C-alpha cells in the first residue's frame, strides 16, 4: 500500500501535464494509494503517521529534495520505505539514487529495489545528503581520545551522500557503511600556486566545535550554534533506488 505526498509547488499549472502522466502511469502499474497534499503552513507528520498506521508501507514523495527533507524524520520514525518521483528543480538526491525525473520514476517504483541507508543526525535534526559549515577555524572531536583542529580557515563538510550535485561516483560518500565522512578543505602553497589541501576522516559519532556561533546547512536547512553533536543512525531508512544509483 502506498501513500503519495504531493508538495505544494507541484500544484502549479506548469506541472499539470507531468502530474497527469504520473497519475496515469501509477494507475497502469496498479500502484494507487492515498494522496496527501502538502500546504505551506500545514504539518504533514500527523497525516503520514496516520496512513502508515492504516497500512501504508511506502511513502512516495512527489516533489524535490526539500520535500524529502520535510518528511524525512516522520518516515524514519514510522518505519516506512521512502520513494521519490522527482518533479521540478533541485533533485540531487533522486539523481544519486538513480531515479529519473517525472513519469519514468513510476517504473522505478514498481521495480521496488530497496536499500537501507544510514541517516545523519546533527543536534537532533536528521539529514540524508550532508552538512556544510562556513569557512572557519574548526575542531572535530571524537570522544576523549581524538581532536582534529584546522589551524587555517577551512571548509568543513559532513557527507552521508553528497552536499553538492555530484559529477560521478567519486563524489559520493558510502551511505551504507555506518559512518559519516568528514572533509576539511584548506589551502596550501605548492611552488607558486595555491592548491586545496583536503583532510578526510570517517566517524560514527563526533562533535564539531567553533569559537563563535556559525550557521551550518543540513539538507538545505540552516542550523545555528557553536557546538554540533553529530551521530549516525545506521540503516535507519529504507529507500527505493534503481540499478543506476551512484553508490
């Protein structure tokens, strides 16, 4: 049984043909289910929990990356499977999962290839793709035994998949290894050139510390503070993918 989450923006007339084609294909494949339409000031969590309690096993997001982030925590807590039918712009996650845009995604849904992905958690906020911090002097602390300090101003990223749109598999962190990938990029002089210097480490649980409050971006959503507690929820989310996934 399926529950379909329609983001508010897909109700725009420019997506009308796409939605008609998607709905016809869903019917042809016998994948009908309850439709929940998101509104700007309406909390979808209660409706999703209600549908899952009534028997929905798969929550299908019709929208983009922001739509997925909006319902991620509820889907994880409910123990449902996430599927995506990408519509509109900013569908980096769907691309990584190998899911085509629009009506073709319905066939991916019907094939039902499922992977159990790790989910990151930063100060109580879940994320699926990654976190980017502003350039600053950074300390990464792993328990009492390990501190990594950037002596130069650098860019810190936490990857569960990828913060930016990837160009290939080499840009993707492994989302099924139970660890988050931390990169700190500074600059160093090499001869007459300034080149990037990248430090990469992997942890399940760690802290990121700053001298002053900063604004990080996790799955496109800002989170502010000077101390960030980061954990990995191993295999917490079942996701429908395709054979063309990038990991």
